[in-house]
C-alpha cells in the first residue's frame, strides 16, 4: 500500500476537514480553503498529465456526515506511448453514513498514440451519496486531433453495502473500431458520463435526481445522421431505484458547460456544499 496516495476527510467540530493527505508521484493533492463546511481536494500533477508507464493509485475515505468535493486542476492530458506502455489510474473510495462525495473532474484528453486505463471502485454505506463524473475528449480538439489515440479502458464499480449496484465498462481502440459510427460516437468529440448513487429515500439524492431529470432532451432525436448535427445530446436514465446515469456527447467542451452549471448550481445548496467550488475556475 506504500505506493497509494491517500485522502481522508472527517467531520471535525462541524466542518469537513482533510485529516490525511499522502501524495505519491505523479499525483499532487491540493486542499484549497473552503468558505463552507465542505472540503475541497484538487488532483494535480507535476507535468500537467500522465506519460506512458505512469500509475496513479488513490484511496479516498469520506467519514460519516462529511462533505467532499474532488476536482482536477485542469484537463488530464494522456501523452503518447512510444513503447506500448500504458498510463493507469486506479481510485478506491469509501463513503460512510450520511456523507456526500462528489467527483467533478475535468476531461481526460487522449493525445495521439496514447494508451490509458482507468479503474474506479467505490463502496458506499447504504445512507451515503456519491455523484461522480467521468469525462473524456477524443483528442486535442483545438488542433483537429480526433480519435488518434491507441486505446482507452475505463471501468467503474459501485457497491452500496454488500450489493454491487453499478458496473460500467468501456474499452475502445480506434484502429479496430469505427469511431464515427452511429453505434459508437457519431460525429461527437467529447463524452460526459455522470453517475448518482445513494439512498432513494434521502432528500439530497431526490433533489439531485430531480435536477438530472430536468436535463432530459424533449422528444425524440430522429435518425442518427441528424443527431450528430446537434451541438449537444443528453440522455438520463434511472438504472435502478438507487442509481441514475446521465450521458452527454458534444462537439465542444463549451457546449457541455450549461449542463455542468446546472449540476453545480444544485450542489451549491446550503445543505450540500454551500458554494460552487468551480465558480472562479474558468
């Protein structure tokens, strides 16, 4: 376990405070001052991204009644692999009773010839709430780079108590798949997934779920060749009583910004975070 970075947040005198912070390269953990009782942790790196062979392992523990918001300093750039080595990130999180954990990271940018593998495993108390975002770009879009990476693998597992309630996997290799196929990504370049897991009887879960429901696009979207002409498409589903999944695809990051702002507005409520940690970021 010596090669794992560690974040532990606990409720201390009515405030959520970082009680353990252990960095292992290439990850750097930052703890900006929060104006409310919530705790904010920022994931950063010394080179602005991950090179082939990098392995980030992060353990997150949110104790009872604590509030944690995890973000990134900027986009996570995955640089090209020259020798077939893979950049890897493994996150293992636990969230205790009546705690709220929010992971609101910037996109992963898969540069040409890069290889990236990401695994996340979260274990929640039945009375805990998790909202997690997984977001990636097809490449350096400003430079016209699209699906030039070698491989992407992403896996998310979430348990509530002893029960596996969410398992989501994505593996994609542009060389062996048709990225622009309607069955894959059509004409879109940025892909946003949001997962909400918690007690369906809990007020926080219900309010977050209601805000997600508001993001549903009205009516049908028509044939696939018409879908890709829209700047942004959003789908929201209640996968289980205690799990919501939102998927969005867009031609640019700016097209997804209104969606992000809607979610952050709800999270800024006094009984959640009490403020928007990303308000002054961009």
